[in-house]
C-alpha cells in the first residue's frame, strides 16, 4: 500500500509499505479522508521521530476485524483517533484525561492516517473509534478530532454566553474556536492573525471584529468592546508575540487559555502581581478525550457546527507533499488528503 512518509516539512515522500496484519483485537480501516493538522507541520515536534507516517484526523471504512472484535464489522463507516486515555488512573477520574500517561505515550495507529490502510489497536478500538451516522460524510468526520480538541478547550475555559472572547491565530483551530464560541453564544468574538486571508475567514465564520496581529491589539479591543479588554483569551498560535499580546488583552476577572504554545526553547517573563491582584486565571488545553470527540460528532451531525465550508483543498496521497507545502505556507484553510482517491 501507499503511504506518505514524513522526513521533514519539505520532504514528504510517497512510499510503499505492507498492509498491516490484523491481530485478534484489531481492526483494519480503508482510509477515505485524513486532514493535515497544524501539529503535523510543527517540524520541531515531529522531526524527532522522523521518518514516520503522520495523520490522525481520519475517517474511513472498516474492511477487516480481528476474531475478538464484536463492536465493529466490515463495511462500517468510522472515525478513529490514535490517542485515548486509560479511564482508570487518577487523571482520568478527575477529568484530566489528556494528562493520562497512556494517552500521552501510546499510539494505537499503524502506520498513520496518511496511508491507504490503517490498523487500529488497543483502547482506540473500544473508546477511540466511533461509528458514523448516515448523515455524516467521511469528509465531515475528519473534523471530529480537531473539533473535539476545541470542545475540550472551551469546556475548560468555561465560556459563558455573555463573555467577550479574543482568538489569537485564525488557522483551523482558531476558526473552530470562533464557530463553537458563536454556537455557545459568546457575547463578542474578536480574532487576530498576520495573514489577511485568514482574517477574512475569521470574519466570514463568525468573528465580529478582526485585526492584524501587528496592530496595537489591546487598544483595538477597547475601541470595539465598550472600553474593556476581553473576558476570555484563546491562544491558537505558537508565536511568542501572541502570548505577550494575550497577557495584555485580558480583562480583570478574565482567563487566558494556552491552546497552542511556543517552542520549548522560548520562555515568557511574567510579573504576576497585576494578574494576582486582578483575579486573572491561566489555563491550558491539550488534546481531546473520548467524551469530547463524541460531543464533536454530535455537533456535526446536528448541523450546529458546519465544517464543510472550511475545506479548501482535496488532494490525493500522491500530492501529499503539495499539501504539506500549502499548510506550511498557511495557504488555504483545511487541507484533506484522500489516500484512496482514484
């Protein structure tokens, strides 16, 4: 079978690998769609394990099941995710599933979503794979995992209908934050980016105001938010400058959420006194637990979140290098790879 083998952001090759052999507790999926995630192009993060087959935003059809599998059968249309928690440890039992050691260290995909066929094993079969309703397409299902991470983020942020919200970074995560924030009734949504095309997308998909990140963002916010800074700030870019803007843009009693973070060698010096005095909170959000993915699927199925209008490119596996090039340049919004495209 063909796979997209990642060596670095500018070197993703189409190579051949054997179709994975299915064990008694495994399932084999014919991959229909796999989206390129922002984390796929975090070269500093990915290159440490290269070469490898990436891809975790996927959907497809079950074509083979192990003899011990009773939950799925050949022909089932499914979504699956590679990281799932153990559901037994202290962190899982206290709603911190993505801090679970099993979640962070166990990859249940062989070889990865950018392949014609994918073996899913372990807990990803039981709690990480969902059967798709008839009304949800394969392309829509490829958004379940990224939307699931946003569901978790805004759940942790405790976004209220009256809250004003600033989204720093209008890539796919930022746009999903805007869409879900709007669906949850956020009072006013403001977005920033350095890319004018992304700012246009943010405006199109629900941001009331958009600003180029090179502007004086706190000043711009006050001009459109009744003289106040914002209640909730969501950092959806790893740019260090965005972190600094976030710290200057949150109002008293507000919260700053790190949905994305700078590279490990970048740090921020913070004088905590004003934040302590003004009752400002800092939180992080990483990944999605099974309950978040289930909620994301329901949001898509019910039509509460339209994901189809974010797709800008559909490419075959043979064109995966082009997909990574486009993603690396920030061109387009959602780029889908279709490994079995004829």
